[in-house]
């Protein structure tokens, strides 16, 4: 699976997005916008929160095809070496009934990720947060 490692700094977000745009297989081209959205949401969080202030860190990003329950899917992964954090359980669930001014900050990015992808998984392996996001050939029905 093609992989890149970038410093965990905001000025490397475009490098990651450019890599993904080039690496997404043609059969999954319809998912490009969703993969980029997911990457932005996850990487901004890694770049902003995974490493304590003054600490240098990295993010490992990969994309490729995997089999899931007998079906070929596109898998996007992000790894970081920060403190364990499961965004799918620990991020707040946004209250979409509130207007923007009344809504607390946080959780909307994870909500969006769940809307545009078929499966999301977090594990903590060998001292790393490991997030896997799976996409089908066509965008999820929202």
C-alpha cells in the first residue's frame, strides 16, 4: 500500500492531499472528494492535538485496496505516535438541532467522516493511533 510520512505540521496538509489525489486508484475516482475531506478532518486533528507543544511528530498516511467481508474497498489510513485517542468514541456527538451559534465546538468532523465513508476503525498498535477508513467504489448515500 503506498505510504508517505509527513511532519505533523499544518504546512504539510497540501502535501498529503496531493499524494492522495495521485494515489487513489482510477476505479475509486468518484471517492476522491470524500477521501480528501476525511484526510483534512483527521490530519488537522493530528497536526493540532496529537503531540504536546514543542514536540516534533509525524503522521503516516497510506491508501490502497483491501478486502472487507469479501468486497474490495479503498482503505485510507492515518497513523500518529501521540497519546491514545479514539476519535470515534471520544469526540463529542454534535447536536445538529442547534443553530451554529448555539452548537458546542467539536465532533462535526467525525460526524462527516461517518457520513461519507462505509466503515471507520481506530486501534492503538505498537504505540501508535491507527485509523482506518473504508470507502466503496461509489460515494455513500447521505
